[in-house]
C-alpha cells in the first residue's frame, strides 16, 4: 500500500488530537505503520489546530506535504479553507457544516461552503446540527464515524470501534457518538 495521508483540522477543544490517535491506532491494528504529528499551540485560545496522520508500510516523516493529503477531515468549515492547500487534487474533504465563530465575530458559513463546493471535487458535507444537538462534546468522534462510513479509509468501522472500546475514559459516549455519526452520514449525505 502506498502511503495514505489524512489531514485533520479544527479549532481548539474540538478533539483533533483524539481523532488522530483513533485513526492511527485503527490502522496499526490492521498492520499498517502510522506516523502522526499535531499542531496544538493555539488550542488554548480557541485557535486553529491540525494534525497529520500518515499510514502505510514505509513512512519516513509524519508531515504531509502540501497537496499530499488523500483525506482531510475538517471539524469547522473555515479551517477547511485555511488548510485546503494540504488536500490533493483527487483527495476527499469531509467537513462539518457547523461554524465555530472566531472571537473577533462571525462569518458567512454558506459562503465558505460554497467556496469549498467550487474548489473541491470530492466533497462530503456532514450536517453538523444533529451531531451538535446529540454529541456536542464528542463531535470529533461522530464526524470520524461519518468519515469512516463513507468508505474513504483503508480500514472499516469495526477497527475504529475496537480502538474506542479500549479507551480508558468516556468509552460509552464515544461509541454512541461514532455510531450516531455513521447514521448521520447515511441519512444526510
């Protein structure tokens, strides 16, 4: 298998680090090597946070080159635009349509989504309101459930469910959120 690159982006507190760990652990259970790195310095101020996850047999660096991500998961639409240069031309973007407004004000989320529709050929927009209503604290795991349900990863839902089952804390909430995200994908995408 060639290296499979996943770029995860959001804002502080949305759980990008946990999502990276779940993905890499699921891949390792499948026998793949995984390399990850995260940029979390802005998390404490609600700023942008992102992570690189690289899966495959031989991986020499955890960093995804610009234009090298096979998949981008964006927990927030404006962060998808901010990091879009990492997505390859054939890559898939999974984005939650619910905005997290910056402390400086709000933005037009529909204009951002329209921009993504015009510039990304493989776009999966996940309707975030049902997820926020039911899984506000575990939106990251619910969105990961939607992404896995789309079939874009080199592993399946059972692999992620196995990893979530091994979590020491919030296992039941995360299992329920993952399954809910899969249902949201099936019903709304």
